[in-house]
């Protein structure tokens, strides 16, 4: 989503838990009609967690009849966008000719590479009746050697993901590997993303097989080594420490991370690159109209920001 006019989120309070490097309190923007977006990455203290350079949580919200999501065509380079819904529907269109709705439990993985343009909107039928919306959009950086690959798009249905259920705990392995189960989503860099739902009083171990890890709490309260954490917090863990997450109440959270990226990334608007000059080129190309059009959504676009 490229509608968030946000600055860096803030670091949260210090906690006694040895396994936690810091807690990020997302900056929240209300875009009207109760539609809130919370940005957890990049933050002042965590520019990346594994390859994740951007983490937005939008909703839950309810679009009134006659309204909906309208993210006009806009460009990306040097990253993959990862969209994951808990409720509602978004129609994705891009300059490759893709036109596809994403629904809860599915994932859209759009690789920008050297350049892609896409839009995200609410379908006309849902716009007429009104509809809910709730989900995540994340960006993962591409390895420097792959930043200029050809753009691509992949959609994965809910049935493709391994689901682990055990005694009040449900884990969907969306990207990468967790607890011996592997997602079918192909990646260019070690990446991990899991969706956890725990009944109150149950616990799950979080091992140290992935060097960089973070939990974002969507609902409920979790306990780690005696410290309790509420929804809307990104907990960034220290590398190498195995820990246990206990649900103090019924809880829903996601776990993300992976291997450290091969160097820092520059982010400007919708562009990500290991090179500042590449971002300047992308800015000039968008302003000059050199990117391809979104098929079926050719009229509107988001202009290049002034700063």
C-alpha cells in the first residue's frame, strides 16, 4: 500500500526480557472512516528484520456502502511486495497484465525487480454494498544481485500453506520453514513468515534457526519471560536466543524474519535499492512516464511526491 504518509515508528519502552532487543510502537495514521494504518518498519532502531524493510498493518475497518480502497497505479523497484489478508478483499492489477482478487489467508507476492506498476482497489460489487478490510502489506528487499531481475507476480491460495494444529495452537507457515513444515512460496533470500493463533494459556517455542526475528501482535496479550505485550507492537528479538511465547489471553500474532540482508537498503517512496543513484533514476523514469501502464487501470496514477 502506498497511501501511508508516515514517518518512522517510535521505539517502545524498555522491557526486562533478555531475548528482546527492542519494542517498536508503530506510527498510526487514520485515513478516514476509521480506516487506520500502522507502520512498524522501517523504524528508528530497526530498518530491517531479515529481508523485511517495510511492515504495514491496516484495519480492521469497515468500508461504508459507496466507498472502498483506491490505491491508484504507482511504481516499485528493487523489492517484492507481500500482501496477506485476514478479512475483506483487494483487487490487484499490474503492468504485467495481472488482474486478481486476494482474499483472507491467501498471499500475493509481487516482485518489482527492475520496475513494475500496480494498483489496489475494492471491487465494484463490494463497493456498492460496503465491505470489511484487515490485513498486512510487507516489503522484502531483493538481494543486490537480483535487484534488476524481470518483474513477476505470484498468487498462492490458502490450501497451499502447511497448517500445524496442536492443543489450542494453530500455525500457518506462509513463507519459509517453521516447525519442520515448508511453504511453497519461492524466495530469493532466506525469509520466514508465519501466522499464529493461540488459545489462552497455550505456548509456542520460537527457536533461533533464523538469525533475525520479530513478532507483531494483532490481537490479545502475549507473555514472554514474564513480560506482557499488547496488540500493535513489533517485538524485535536478539539473535541466537530461543524463547517461548505464551498467550495470556486468546492471541493472534505473526512471526517474520530471516537471514540478514546483504547490506543496507535505501528507501524513497515506493523504491528500494542498495544504490542511491538507482532510486534517482527510478524517480526520473516515473516522472517522465517511462514505466509501463497498469492494464485495465490506465487513466489514474499517483504523481511523484515533491519531496
